[in-house]
C-alpha cells in the first residue's frame, strides 16, 4: 500500500505523541513501516518523504545545482544588459 506525504508526516507526529507501537496499531499500519518513516525523518528532515518521482538531492548535488543556477543567472543578467544597450542604441538612431 502507498501512503501520501501528509499521511506519513501526521503518522510520525502521532507516533511521537503516543508511541510507535500504539500509533501503528491505531492507524492500522505495520510497525516496521512507521519505524522506517521515523528513521527517514530523522535522517533527511524536511526532505524525508519526497515521493511522486522526485529525487532527494545530496548536499553535493544541491551545491552543484546552486552553482549551475548562479551561472545561469549571471548569463541572463549579461544578456539583459546587452539588450538594454541595444534598445538604447536603436532608440537614439530612430530619433535621427
């Protein structure tokens, strides 16, 4: 059976409050499943239950992605500056 992210988060919160075994019994899910969700939360925190085909990025992958995005931002800023200069050039030549 598959559970959505919200259910997993709420189940883990419940297990924090009333205990792992009691929460598993109350929710009708296997003890080891709930235990696994708790372990994932402890290890990955906010990215514990990515699901829906999304991948959890490692810190190295995140750093690499940030670097790629920063390069892309710089390139776009340069392109924007060139377009502004060109717009100014054509605006001046059009006035003549």
